[in-house]
C-alpha cells in the first residue's frame, strides 16, 4: 500500500508542471457529465415523435429510455474500475468517442430495433465516461470545502443538461425532427473530445489487476432481464410465465453476480466496500431516490404532450423552471452542509421532493400550468438538487485513492439502477390504471398514481437516510471545510 501511494505521489509530481488550471479540468469533466444528462432529457421530449415515426409500442417507448439506462448502470462499475487501472483521461476519451458515435447511429436509425441498439451503445459509452468525470474532478480538487463546491458544480452542470435538453430538444423536434435530439450530441462530443485530448492530464491508480468483465455482464444481464420481466406485467400479469420466467432469471443472475464478486480476486464491486457506512447508506439512498426521481421527466413530458396537447418545444419550455430549480438546489447544498450536516440536508431535500410529488399527484386533465406543472416541478427538482450533492459527497469522502473511480461509479450506478427499475415499475403502474385507454382522463389517472407512489417511495427514503446515514462528512472533510471558511472570512 505504501509503495502504491509513493508511486502515485511520483506520478502527481511528474505531471504537476504540465497540469492545466483546476477550473479548466473541472470545466471539461462537467462538460462530459453535461452530455450524459443532456441525452436523457433530450430524448424524453422526443418520445411521442419517436413513437409516431418508428411505430414503437408503449413498451418499446419505455425501452428507448431503459436500453440506455440499463447499459449505463450495468457497465458503470466497469467504467469506474477501468479508469482507476488504465487511466481516467483514457477512459474519458474512449467513453466520449463511443457515446458520440452511438448518437450518430441513433440519429440515423430507420427501425425501432436500430434505435434501441444505438441507445444501449450510448449507455455503454456513458458508463465508461461518467465515472471518469467525477474522478477527474475529485483528483484535481483537494477534499474539503473546495471539493464540495466542485461536486456541486458537477451536479448543477449535469442538471443544466436537463434544462438545456428539454428546451433545445423541443425546438429541434418542432423545427427539424426527433433525429436531431441525438445528432446534436455529435458536434458537442467532438468539441469536448478535442479539448480533453489537449488539456486533460492522465492519472491512475493501477495495481495490475484485471477488469471483472464477467461481473459486468452478469449485473447488466440481470438488471435488463429483471426490468423486462417487470414490463411484461402490464400485458401478461404477475403470474404468467412470460413474467415469472424473466423475473426469476433476473434475480438469479443478480445473485450469481454477488456470488462471483464474493469469490473473484479482482471483483468489479468489492462487497467489503459496503462495510463502510457512508458508502453503503449513501448508495442505498441514491437507489431509492433514483427510483422515483428518474421517472419525473418521463411522465411529466408525456402528461404535457399526451394530455395537455403541448408541442415538444412547449413541453421543454414548461419544464425549464424545474430544471433551473435543480441547479439552485445543487449549488445551494454546499452552503448548508457545514451548518446542518450532510445527512440533514439530504433528508430535507428528499422531503421537499416528496411534497412536490404529492402536489403533482393531484394533476387534472385540464392542467393549469402554474399549479400542475411549474410549482410542483420546482419543488421536486429543488429537493433533488439538495439531496444529490450531500449523498455524492458522503459516498466519496472516505474513498481510498485506488477506489475513487469505483466509488464514483457506484454513486451513478445506484441512482441509475434504481431509476431504470423504478421506471419499469412505474410504467406498469400507469398502464394498469389506464387499462389501455388513450383518453386524457385515463392517462391523467395513471400518471397521478405514479406520482402518489413516488411520494411514498421518497418518504420511505427520507426515513432510511435519517436512520442510516452518518451525521456528516469525514473529520478530514469537516476540518478542511472549516479551514476554508476561516480563510475566506479573513480575506473578507
């Protein structure tokens, strides 16, 4: 271990002279995260147009989102570990190149199946890219108040992708076609790729271990099969073989994944890592919150277009205030952490989001914009922003240098894995309530039930966090934050 740390110090010393300014590293890392989140929000606005053009079924429409999310979640841990072993810059570039190429393929797709394959490849690229964005950032910024601000910026910029995606995506669908919501990633990705090749400095904590590819395949296959089984309940019911078989197979694959991880010498997800309370509790909270939060954009977009008759651009514009609210929450959270503690800020954000979900569940087919979209959306996303920053800070605060990429990957994996399974469950709940009817009243009832269910999930998550999360960041983080605040006060 001492030798590894000394080697890491030598590497840092040799690269310090050529290292770019910290703000530039943070900007490039955040740009990569922006692309990953932009793709989700852009696609949400375009879903009705995709369905009409490619003849997708309601279940197929769900998989436009879940094909990306499941590949993203399943290979995220592999991407994080690859960054640790082979270099964060290298994996950032590989993931970004793959993501950009898949965006081009999706934008040119002529069949629904082609689009779904491109979305899955996009998810794989994002899985390699996303852990490196956070690890590059945390490697460049010392632990403490400065890192909390950098993580908040990373979270806020990612949320900004949601705001830009809804608005820009709506304009692209209305002015050109749904294809451009994917093609827009190509010039942005090329620009970020060129800047990253020029300015990012390589870093790694390789120890000669191999990547756990079997583990990545097992967890991805298990998650995908489980989500497929859940989606089958809409048409087949819970007791039909078409539902029971994939559900059973998915659970078996996940159990096999855990067994493999317990025995392999270089596991993708070292189970011992979950003995650290901050890591296990923060990731559990991310999973629970993600299962509700991930669905918000999907169902709000469908409600705005399918029930209220908004155009794609109008739907994107309608969701801008809620997207800006998550920016405000993310940027405000670091100010509250030293005063109230990470646990209390996370609980407060979750409760605030639950209030928004409860308000949204009272939607009607007539849909007054202020009271049935804007204000509840602001509460939901303000709470999401307040919650994400302290949970990410808690999960990564105690990570060893060699596990930074892994823990960063776990944070995103937990949120996305919860979101993909949550979307499968929530879509089934909505479809069961509507019973196949496309009438505005029936659709509204289905969407409202989804938000009532999300309210309960978030309240349960708040209780989980209150009981399980540690009271604050590590002592080192608290000391650093205190020193930074003192220095700032002296400077003033």
